[in-house]
C-alpha cells in the first residue's frame, strides 16, 4: 500500500508525483487530477493486498493499526521473509518497510467486502470507514455516516475495542501513526504497572 514501503509503495508514489506535476500548469486540471489520484489510490488500497497486490478475497483478511489491509497468508509470508532478510549481512530494502507491524499481534481480523455493521448497507469504496479492532464486535466495518447517525461510537465499539480508519490518505497517515505510537506506549506502561502491582501483592503475602 502507498506509504507502507516496498516496491508497490514506491511505484505508486512515483505515479502520483508524475500525475500531479503533469497537471500543474492547468490549474483546475491539476486539482482534478489530484482528486482522481486519491480516489484511485483509495480504491486500490481497499481492493488489493498491501504487500502482494493480490486482490483481497472474502475470508482471511487482516488490517494493521494504520488502516492497511492484507491477505493473511501474504502478510505472514512477508514477515517471515523480513526475518530472514534481517539475518543476512546485506538486507534488501523490504527489511525496513512496514515498521509499525512488528508481528502478527499488530494485525487484526476484518470482514470484507465492507458492509456497515450499523446500517447493514454496503459502503462505497470512496467513503470514510473504520474497522472495529478488539472487543465483542472485532472485525466489523462501520461507515462514518453510520457513526454520525449513532451520535456515539462507544456502544458500537464495545468494551476493549477501538476504531481504525481504513485506507486513509497519505497526508493523514503521519498523524495517525503519531497517535498510534502514543497508544502503544500507554498500553506498554499500563501492562508494566499491572505486572509490578501483581508482584507487589505476591511480596506482601510472603
């Protein structure tokens, strides 16, 4: 997926840059080209695996914390290949791609094709949508429109769940990643505190 690293991302970034510069002198045409490029990129990210380019299928698909979608078997192959590459003395470029995916624990199930969990309606590819990660409704997809109709997302997400925006724009990914790093640090800190609390109780019982 664009911005995720690897050959596919590099090629797509090059194509976007070419399209934008080609329409720069036309003013209005440049804006239209940029919008069309964003729409095409969103469609590709929603329909194809982010590491292999294979078409996503109904079944075993997963999503990462930045909204990238993958066929489970393809991302597993990628992670195994990355482990092997890191063992070599001259690792290829894919070693540094997808740094936010440390392993399978950073991948979550998703139900495709996207049908809004709230309304039961198919969600247009170009619409903003989210996957519920964790909690009782994990894997379900909800549309932005459906969430606005609900007024509150807490009842939809359920205990222990959160929302991950699917296939966000490249311009939004940096902010999403910053928030995700904060969340991961908070989770890490809370786990450490819980562990220390349990060890403290054991020490008192002795």
